[in-house]
């Protein structure tokens, strides 16, 4: 059976790295996949790829990113939109997580300033991931994952990316920034969504063969 080819529609290197690692380890024989990234596109295709993430939900933005690449390639595409919701901030930064500030350091700094007057017991938060898969026929399928945690007042750890160093995960008594890649892969919001996707993909490939 030939590998099932699809593309990841994301410009976030940290996110792409996590997705590739998960898929490489979780897609097992008799099924196989050839997973490509935006680096596989030629210059003409890259110039056409310009998703405008103006959705009001993770689902809408995942769909926008997937459609942006599918419209160029007309081949199967997987896109992720994910972010951090903090209860004390009424769900912010939410869909604006990556646009909260220009860099991870600035984003974390702003988040902690916004939470200055809130004690730890009021800093409940969650990471959310929504995947949008578009098959070669243009059908859309969505997969969701989330993980609950607490925002601490100082970054801890050098792993991961984004808000990971201030997202404390009580079951492991560590921030996501302190988790090894393997530890994070076992518990993260994106992994929860990707597990659902891999389960679906195995059935989809089998049905399509």
C-alpha cells in the first residue's frame, strides 16, 4: 500500500515539529503516510498561501488555514488552530494567542501583567487544539483536544514553545516548559486531537484502499 500523502498547513515551526513527531510515532503499519509541510511547496505556491485568520473560534481558523492550502494544491491537508484560554481573563487570549504580542517572551510578559491581581487559585486555564482535515474531495473533518492547567507567575522550563513555560500541569507537577517532548506528547491538547485524527485516518485509508 502506498503511503497516504497529505500536507500540514502551518507556518508555526514548533507546532509543525510536534505534529510530525506525533504522526511519525503513531501512524503504524500496515498504514503509512507521507506528511509534507509548506517547505515542500514551490515559490509560486508559497506566494499564493496567505490565510487570513479572522475567525472567531479555533474551528473557524483551522478551517481557514486548511482551505488556504487546499485551494492551491487540491490535495489532502491538515491544519491546526490552537491557543490558551484563561478563565480570569474571560477566555483570553483565545484565538488571539499567537497575535497577543510579537514574540513568545512578550506574549508571556503581557499575560502575566494581565494576571497580576489574580492569585493562583483564580488562574485556571486550558490549552485547546482544533484540527481541520480536508480530504482530496474537499470534505472537512474536525478533531478537538484540550488540557487543563494553571498559569503560574514565573516561567519555568526551556522546552516547548509559546505559553508552555507558564502553563502548570498539576498531574505531573510541572509546567509544559518543563516536560520532555515525550511527556508533552502524552498529555497535550494537540496530542489529544491528533490521536483522534490518527484513529480516523487509519479507518479512512482502509476504507479508501
